């Protein structure tokens, strides 16, 4: 799964370079309801045409990931609720205990999350052993 995360992070960085702007929040999350599939979460106030942007991101994902990696991929979550983005940004620097049964971001139960970019700090990693 680490190679998949590395590739998705590379896609995010490529998009940021091409657009000349950074995401407010970017990362991968495995909601407990996703059954082992990772979602790519992207939030930015500069995305005007969401459908066109999703097509753009999808073309990067499908041209970068292998078939096996695509099977481990869930979806692109574009501009989640503002409360969720704010909550993640304001709590990523909080201490994290590794033995919680899950991490809860707002009202979403997350089994695994790795943030690439957030308003507060980037690169925070949360992992809950199964």
C-alpha cells in the first residue's frame, strides 16, 4: 500500500505544480466503510469546474496506477464539507495515541489516513493497527 500512497502523493504534487496552487487539504483516507480501499481527498478553493477537475484527476490516476493499485483505490473526494477540512487542519498537530480502535475526523470513522497537505501541517500520519 505504501507504493500506492507514494504514487497518489506524486499525482497531488504534480497537480499542484501544474496549477501553480496548493490544496487546502490533500491526502489519502481509508474510511472504515470502504473495506480496504483508499480515497484521495482533495480540497481547494480554486477549483471552479468540479466535473472537469475530476476528469483531470481521474486521467492522472488511471495513467499512473497499475490495475492492481486501481483495485485498492476507492474514489476521489473533492472539496469535502468545510467543517471536515477545518477540523482536520486544526487537529493534525494534536498528539495521537496509536491504540485507538479508530481515528475519527469530524463525523467520519477512518481506519488509516495520511495527509499530504493541510492548513495546519502537512505529512501527518495516522495509523491504527488492525
